[in-house]
């Protein structure tokens, strides 16, 4: 029997208002994973590039940011703040997600973890009002989920 993996979301990006920009599930927190996540998040925000980024003290972030700056994907004058306390918005948000995930007791594969966590994230965004629904109520929520996941009713 396969041992369940205990997936976490090591990479999450939220804006200053707590709205989710992007997340990436990875089995490692290394420079390569940090680079791909930051690249993905910056491309999501391409119309409004960040002037500052606040991260935890993971040593991979400065290396990944320098690489993105050298590639011209991030501004050279970007302020990178590394602090346990300045990162409270994302840490509080991450804690809430961990409370939802804990009852699952781990996932069997990264694929199932990613699909489940994507669903959790979408539902949290809907509940917080971070999504613009074309139609109010449950019908609008169902249509949004259908668009995001490509489900056919």
C-alpha cells in the first residue's frame, strides 16, 4: 500500500488585501520551485507588477528574484522584504487552509493533492467575494466552478 503524502502549499501569493494571486503545490522548497512559482505569479500580475514582495526567510527566494530580474520579468528596483512578521497576511491565510486540509490525513498523489487544493482555493475565493459572479447565488457559483474546472453538468 502506498504511503500517503502530506502535501502542503509551500508557495502562495496574495496581494496586500489578502486576495489570492496564485498558488503552487510543490514537493520541494528549493530555488527552482521558488523561481517557477514567482514567475507564474508575476505573469498573473503582468498588468500591475509588484513594487515589493514580502516572503519568509527561505534562502531560495532572493536567488529566484535575482534570476527573474536578470530575465527582465521583475523590476530591478523591486523591494524584497524578508520577515516573519511582515508576512502575517499570508501566514494567517495559510493557517486557515491547513485547518481545512488536516482532516484529509494526507493525499495519495501530488495530482490528487493539487486538484483538491485547487477546489479548496476556489471555494474560499467565492466565499470571500474575490470572484465576480455573472449571476448571484448558487447558480452563479456553479457556473464559475464549471468554467474554472471545465465540468459539464
